[in-house]
């Protein structure tokens, strides 16, 4: 569209610069953001709305505090009269919402995920969780069958038959899979499939007592599940991103049992909330920015504004060289969804795949603002008062802000 006037000399350009949605402060920030793009038709949004609040930048200590701040502020705004349905949390990628979904569930804040299924309801999360459940409870029939059905030439009838074989006696089914009498009854056409399945189980058994929960997830991925995703789903990259985020999150638990207990509790709370009658306040919206185009809310939170997350590393490697400007346009879209209040958040630290906390730099889109157009908001009294980490991980105590 940038080259359209060059191709059609008679074309006329009409700029729509009046915005009826956002306050002047939000539009000033939006104008400053998009000014950084070179390939555009320059325009300045303006509004007749009265002055409002300046957007806030929140550099949270880590992903847990980011989730804690967002949930606390949403509860506060709701108490002050803003319905949940008039608030939204936006993010670059679906997996960025994982910790927030867990915190909202704990607090009983109703939410709707527009960017897809809730994180732990996704098929690939349930698939990998099935292997973990087998380790913790070898007689979990549903987990065994879900894991077996991932393999070629295994249908429901075959999975039922195999389960009866390995669970019939007193032996632990995790070891019964290797028994000669079981191996002999595996149909000839699926023996290679069975060999791969039992190999994965053997690797998990070997490292179970010394590996972190995240390492167990990584083992499942590397031993065939990642290849399975690539062969089955066009969007396999986003599913792998989800699992990597789960790996990092899982490593913050001291044991696999703690992780699975927490997930079971949250799933139960989710189900109870889903059967409840919707309240007058409606539901908070969680959405990717792409799916928020054309929509608006009174209060908007944009999370994970960290370099490498937004803009995403994948978009910056775009072969046409337009990745950064496209990502900045996306940030502009996110900011202009807000009518009255805007909160920009990023974590200073985030766990890597080994559970170690790595420093996160603010997004280049924040840095290039040079402190203009927003107010920085730190935790009151310099303390980690937005989120007590004991709510997340019983084995970890709260940490001093800035530690």
C-alpha cells in the first residue's frame, strides 16, 4: 500500500486522524511509537476527549510479579466500578499468558481467552502432561491411553488392549511394558512404535529421581514429541513455544508431584468457574494483539514487553527486512485499543529452560520512547507487594524487590 500512489498517479490520500476512542495521553504515546517507522504515511491522531491518565510502565521483578500486578490492578479497577468485560490483557504470543491465567484462576477473576484455549486445556500441554502423570501415578489409565494414542497404528481398541496387558498383575505398569509376555502380544505392525514408546518411558524412569520437572518435559519433547508436532500441525512452532514456556515454569517447582498437584487444583477451579452463572461484570478478555484489532476496552494491559518477546526474535529474522516495523505497528495497535487506562508491563527476570532466572531487557519499543509519554510505576515502598510468591510456589519464600 505504501507504493500505491507511485503506481497510480491519480490516487488521492485522505488521512483519518480523528480518534474518538482514546484519551489525549494514550494517543500521544501512540503517535510517538509509530513515528519511529520510516515506511508509512505520516499522520497524527488527535481527539476531542478530555485529558485523562498517563499510561503506566511497570517493570515487574519477574513473570510472577507481572501476573500479580495485573491481577491486583484488575481487581482494584473492578472495585472502583469498571466491569471485567471492559478490561483486556494483550500479548504478542499465546504462551505469554500462562502465569497470568493461573493467577486469575486463583483469585477467582472471570476471564475469557480469545487467543485460543486456556493454556492447560491445549492438546499438546495435555499430551506432555500425560507422560508426567504416568511417572507420578503408574496406574493412571487415562494418562497411559492418551500417551499411547499419540503413536501411529495405535487406536482406541489397541490402547485398551495394551492397558489391560500392562495393568493386569501386581507389577508396576511402567516396568511391565518391558515384560517379554507383553512384548509378544504387541501386534507386529506396531512393534517399532512400541519400541519408541517404551524407550521414552525408560529415559524418563532413568532420570526421574534426579531431574527437574522441566527436564522431564524436555526429555519427552526431544524423544519424539517435537517431531510429532512438526509432522501434524502447521503452527507447530507456537506449540513448541508453549512447551518451552511450560518447561521454564515447571522448573520453579521442587518436585513433579508439586507441579501436577498445582495443575490439578487449577483445573478443578477452572471447571467450577465455567459452571457458574456469569456475573453482571462479565469476563476479562485475554487476547493476542492480532485478534484484538478493531476492538476497544476501557483499561488495557500489554504484557511481556521484553526484548526478544515483543518484538519476537522470529519476526526480526524476517527475510524481507520489515519485521521490526511490522512489530512496531502491532505495538501501536495494542496501545490504541485502550480508551481510558493503559498499563505496559515487562519482567526484569524470567526463568530459562533450566529454571535459572535470566535478565530481561525492556523492549526496544519502550527504550526508544526515552521516557516520554508514560509514567513509571514501581511496587509501593520498594517491596514485592503485588504478589506474594508463596501463593505460587509453597517451597519458595517471597523475595525482596530488586534482589
